[in-house]
């Protein structure tokens, strides 16, 4: 069966839906177009992590890849006491310590599987995180609070995380970072297009429309507005299954496959 690959962050995985196996937009699109769904998207993914997802997707010979971008306040680094010895790949991206793969979610009694779970080449050492989560984690740890949700940060010294925070507060520029992030997403886009794979960039950043080969390769989506219109019922800060149904309906009409 031909494949639909979803790359992106937690919104693109479907966190916020009551049932992540049946209700996210990717699941609905795969069912509509009779495609085999592969979700490489993962909670807290940075745009660099999404690039790695897209690069890997190009090896799967899919019919279509959706590259869902994320916010610019997300960073990536190599975990404490780990060292990359070759070019980073998706196999180096930590999945097992991130939602929805490290704890039960919504209706599920067990953590959800990730695509690389049984891959012998899975060698996770690249962490990615958004700045507000680092702030919250350090606060919870200082106060001995409940912080198991952030298990992916347990290996990282607090002073190291503080340095990342200090960089964000003192030197970070969102416009410069946005240019870097567009660059890596467009690298993934080009690698896929060079293999004649249909690609759709799904983003709140309208600037992508200036760089895609065709208008049908970009779809503008405003996650912030969708959260207000379709708040989830599981208190995750994402959109509900109704929001995902709307996205799927719109993309069914937009995609020409």
C-alpha cells in the first residue's frame, strides 16, 4: 500500500484528540485516500527534528509527505554524556522519553509506539525542547514537584538547562531563528521533491509560500486560532478531535492526489 508520512510536532501527531489512533487529521487523511500512515511526528519536536523526519521520510518511498512546522522557541542538543560520531539522523532523535511514547495518553492504557521502536539502528541522543518547558521543568525540580512528564530532561544538569534559558533571554532573536528554521524545513522539502515525492508544508508561517515550487505544496494553518476555536478535552493545550476533523476535511479538498 502507498504511504502517507506525517512529520512535525505534537499537533501533527494528534495529541489533544481523545483517541490518537483514530481521530488525528493524519489518520483521517490516510483512511480517506487509502494510504498506509506513518507518523514520524513527535511531541516537543524542533524544526530541525522535523527536518530529520523529512529526510528519513524520503527513504520510505511515500506517495505524500506532510511537513508540519513548529514554533521557533525550540532548541536541540546532544544529551549529557552522549556524543554523535556521524551525521545526525532520525535514528538519533529521542522518541521514547517524549509524549505520547513515554506515558499513557488519553484513552490508552499503555504508551503509544513510535516508528523506530523495533529498529536496531535506533540510537537516541538528540533532545529537543521548547523554552517554556525548560523553565517549567527547572521550577518543578527546584520545588521537588511532579516532573515525570519531562523525563527526557532528567539526564540534563540544571546548570546546562539554565545556560539554554540564559541564551534565550539575553541573545535569542526570533526572526533570525525563524530564518534558520525555514532553511532546514526547506532542505527536507527539496530532498523529498528531488525524489518526485508529493510534499505539503503545513505551517502558520506564510513565508513558505515564497519558496515552494507550487502553491499546492503549502497550506497555511493557524494552530493558535484553532486552539481557541477547538480546545481539547484532555487539558493538553492542543486542539480537539473536532479541530482535527476540520483540518482533514480542508486538506482532502486541497490535496491533489
